C-alpha cells in the first residue's frame, strides 16, 4: 500500500467517523428530547452514512482494472452507490411517514437544538477533511453538504419548536421529509439515465469525426455509449481516404487515432477499417 493510499484510508476513517458521531448525536437528541425534525434528520443521517460508505466503496471498485470476470473493466459498478442510496432512502422514507402519520401535540426540549448543533459541527468537520481528500472523496461530499443544509433547518425548527410551538418543529420535519422524496426521485432518475447506455451529444460526435478525418479516414458509422462521467465506449467503422495506403500505414494511423481518442476525448473505441 502506497503512502498516498494510506493517507486516503486514514482520511476515510476520519470522515466516516465524524459522520457517525454526527448521526449519533442527532439520533439521541431526536429520541430523548422530542424533536421530530431532529428525528427525521437523524434517520436521513443514517441513510447518508450508509449511502456515502457504499458510494466510496463502489467508487474504489470501479477503478479496478479488467479481469477474467469483467473484460471491459468495473466502471459500471460505480453506480452501486446510487443503488444503495436509493434503497436506503426509500426505507427511511417509510419509517418517517410512519412516525409523522399521527399528528398529536408533543413537547420539544431546548436540548434538542443543542444536539442538533453538535451534529452540525461533526458533519462540518467531515466536509472539511473530505475537501482535502481529492477525487477520492468527491462522491461523499455531495451527500454531506446536503446534511449541513438539513442540519441548519433542524436547528431553527427545533429551537422555534422549544420556544414557541411544536407545530414549527413538525413543519421542519415535513420539510426534511419532502427532501427525502426529492432525493429518491433525483437519484432514481440519474441512475436510470446512467445505466441506459446514453449516447453523447451531437457536438461530441462531430469532434470525433473531425479527429478521424485528420488521420486520413472517413467515418462510415460511429456508435458511442456513456460508461461513466470519465469514459465512453464506442464502435467506429472507417474507410481510408488514401486508396493506395499500405496495410502497415493504415494500422499505424489507426493505432494513433485510438490513442488520441482515449487520451484526449476519453473514448475507448473499437475501430474497424472497411475496404
């Protein structure tokens, strides 16, 4: 294990540790001190922790090189985090609806706000470390920033609920619940789009065609699909413009073309020259 990998592993444990502590204080404050807004936030914190861990795990798996079971690499496994997130948030949504279904008067303690603030601090520390972790922590940061926004809503709702009326705290819980369903919708929509082998925009194909022409070929057919945000796969059928070119010359040009497509345009293409 390289020094960089050791450092990333250390930061990973720190980030997830702070996230777990933040979730613990939210759960404790929500259950013991009566804030339903904090209770909902606590459940989303659990979902956030599970989804973030799964996202980082599958992100690492997607970087593995091709093997005997995955000839084209493990890129698609990177969407495993989104699938876990969808399942986890759906389960939490069910628990939240069950909790909020019966609207009965309840008392919110000012201590709920105190624990909401503590949870906010731990999540802020997690983000501060994640931002210094580079590309490895990018997937996690998306989840945790949303937790900070939720925490601010909970702090205000629980404080107003303790000082004025439980109804304010309950409205805060409803706002967070609506966010859960928005998260489920957005995650499901993005996941479906990413696994549907979506084609690139026309402008991307135009750039590929011009690149092909620079190497002395004419594109007969180009089929490209998205693998992830950093890679495209494609099948390209070409015809050499120079009818007198030797086989060796064509092979050299095809090799250089494929190299440029991959390095410059992130397109891993199978290229076939048609006579």
